[in-house]
């Protein structure tokens, strides 16, 4: 690859990396204190562990 093409490719890669970082930051700002934080805090994991399998087992038993 010629030097000018390498330079353009590097500039494009740098711009895409900057764009991705900007999008991540904006996404985090928009979702701050919402669903994402509840997942990170493990709130959904606790709810899923209480009775989820029990209900599924009852459903399977009723089908017999």
C-alpha cells in the first residue's frame, strides 16, 4: 500500500475510534441511572433466582 493510502487509512481508523468513544459516552449518559445501572447492580439477577425455576417446573408438571 502506498504511503498516502496508509495515511488515509490511519486517519479513517482514528476517526472511527473517536466516533465509537463518543457514542459510548453519549449512550452511558442517556442510560445513566436506568436499566443499565440496574443490571450492573444485579437487581435482575436476584429477581430471576426467586421462583423462576419453580414456576417452570410447575408448568412442566401440569403438561404431564
